[in-house]
C-alpha cells in the first residue's frame, strides 16, 4: 500500500514538472511581469501600484494592447503591419474633423472612423492577399501615405471640445451599486464574478480533457493556478474599487473596451475556423494551401481586422489626448510589435497568443511608467526598455544607438 501511494505521488510530481516545463514560456512571461511590477513598486516607493496610478497605467497603454491584438494575428500569419501608427494619426484626424469642423455627432463620428479603418484594411489586404505584395512593403508604403495624409488634413492640431467623447478615456462605468464604504460596489461584484468564472473554466477544461481520454494537467497545478489568479484578480479589484474621486471611480471605460476586444478576438483566434486557419497558414503556408485553406482570404481578413483595431486605437487615443495632431501614433507600430514578441509570439510565425501579447504590452507599460515616475528622461526610458527586453546579443547595437544620441547606459545605476 505504501509503495503504491509513493508511486502515485511520484507520477503526480513527474506530471506536474512535465506540465510546467511544457508551458515554461507562458509561465515565464507571467513571472517576468510579476517580478518587474515588484521591482518598480519598490523603486518608486509604492507609487506604481497606487489605485489612480494603476488606472493611469491602463489608460495610457490601452492603445498598445488594442494594436497588439491585431498585430499578433498578423505576425502569426508571417506578415507585419508597419502602418498602424500612421493610421492612428490619420483616422484620429478624420474623427476630429468630423466632430469639430463638420458638426457631426460624436457617436456617428466614431462609427465613420471605424468604417474608414475597415476601408483601409480592405485596401491593404487587397495588395497583400490579391496582388501578392509582401505585407512589409505594403504597410511601409501605408505608413508614409497615411502620415502624409494626417499632416495634410490635420495641420498643427484639432482640439476636441466634446466632453462626452473625451469621457471615453477619462470616465468610469456608472456607479449603479453605490459605494460600499470607500470601495465601488460594481467593481467588487465584477471582481468576484471574474474569480468564479476563471475557476469554473479551469476545472471544466481539465474535466473535458480527461473525458476524451487524454491526460489532464495535475489537479494540484490547476488549484495553484486558480489560487494565484484569484489573488491577482482580488488585488486588481481592490485597486480599481478604490480608484477615482468623490464623484466617480471603479472600472474605467477604457478597461471595458480593452477587455471586450481581448475576449472577442481571443475567442476568434482559438475557437473558430478562421483562427485555426491563421495558425495553419503561419505554421506552414504550403501545407495549408494543399489542405484546401484559402490563404488569400485569410490574409485579406487579417488586414481588415488590423484596420478596424487601428481605428479603435485611434478613437481611444484621440479621446485621451483631446486633440488630433499629425504626430500622433509615432512609434505605435514598434510598441505593438514589441508587445507581441515579448509575449511569446514567434518571429517566424505560427506561434503566439493574444493573452501573451497583452502581458507583453503590460510589461512595456510597467517599465515605461515606472521609469517615468522615477523621473528618467523619455529617450532613456525608450532605450532602457529595449535594453532590458532585448537578447544580450543585440545590446551592442543599442549601445551604439545610445552613443549616437548622447545617452550612455553605463551612467545609469540600473545598468551597472
């Protein structure tokens, strides 16, 4: 009896280690985010995770997450989109001009902006999928074209006067359940529901795997994931519930937009035929063609989705800045691409997840906000972020780039 028990425990331990080793990339990304948050929480003297600072982190990095959602699908299919930053500026300019010069209602202006994004996606998808021009070349041309169009139509700037439109970036969900002491009631209810739903989904997933005759992950690992997730969700709920001011607080509207997009597109990528086709095309395009997959349609649809998400990011950014400028969206494509690669997306395509890209965007956001709180210069923030995140083999290039811009990494204590 004792020998049998020992054997079972040994098998469970081996299965646990094998499961962790098989998912080392995903767990490593999450672990890196936790470590980075902890480090900057200490370095900033506890400012980083104050409630309003946390909300600011979400609002400032919403555009990166939105663009990374589309970019990860494009990269999985072995393409790239360099035009998203310029497209954000162009569509933001169109939306601002519709409201301020054309007198269009702000909601109708948003709808028109989304349609413009879809049209641009159709345009770029046509050249990539139908004509066969590589996505890099097509979107590089798009980057120049839309930046030029933004400069022409916007001029210096177009201020936004609509408080309702500006509220997209700065307001919270209505406080329909009132305040429970110092906390927003709706946020607490939503946080509890998130914990329950996550736990149910994890155990249902494990039971489904066992039901079809496959070996599920060890129960101890499932319980550990649920407990860790519950602690994280509870802490985030606390930060959100205690954020805001005397008039409003809780869940920012921007967070709702991001959460809906993440859930919808993660479902599309993991639970639909189109999503499976994206992975198949990225894994082996020739094999996908031989399997009967219409790769041209997949590529075409990907750029339509990217255009739509760029339009959403443009609306969110315009609401936050309260002014359209031709320089808006500079380097946004680099932020989105970096978020994807940090989140585990393969450069060669075929591998990547939307949750991973979201975590990658949060890693970049935490680093940037932490360095900003510490008073580090913006240029140094940008280069230091690359220094921390790039493989050691590429750091020599960053050193050369830094010297060109009169920035010496070795002068920073964190680099010594």
